[in-house]
């Protein structure tokens, strides 16, 4: 069975995971399924791709992957567009954010 991309990244990450992904409008906190282009293949499985509708679905996914502490960096979703962009930082331990903030300046 294939592991989801966030799980693969989480399994290879010790402290801090930075997830930058596309989002799609949808009702509730869920993943929206879409067909993947055959000419512009990203990481879809069987011609499908999944877009989160917002921050909460990613927080739950990252917690399931072993990163229970998350911080939203940005979520851009223009009113007249179906697709948006979201970035979230996730850590295994909450103290990781203080270390990250100290070197990020």
C-alpha cells in the first residue's frame, strides 16, 4: 500500500516539517478529490490528487503523522479563484518552534 505524501515526509523528518500546498474551496474541513493532468503529473495516485480545504484538515493529518504541534504561516485564497495556497509548520515537540523562531529572524 502506498503511503500518503505527508506521511512519507513525516517519516523522514526529525523535528520540523514545512508543508506548502495548494488548497481548494470545499465545504467543511476535508480533502477534495480532483483529476490529475496526464501532462502535468505531480504526485497523484491513479490519476487523482487531493486538495485540503483549509488548515484544520492539515493539522489533523500532521498530528496523525506524529507532528501534533502546528503553526499556520499563511493561507491565501482569493475570492474569485477555486484554488489557493497554504503553508503550515509542524513540529513533533512544541519547543521546536522557539528554536526555529530564534534562527529564522
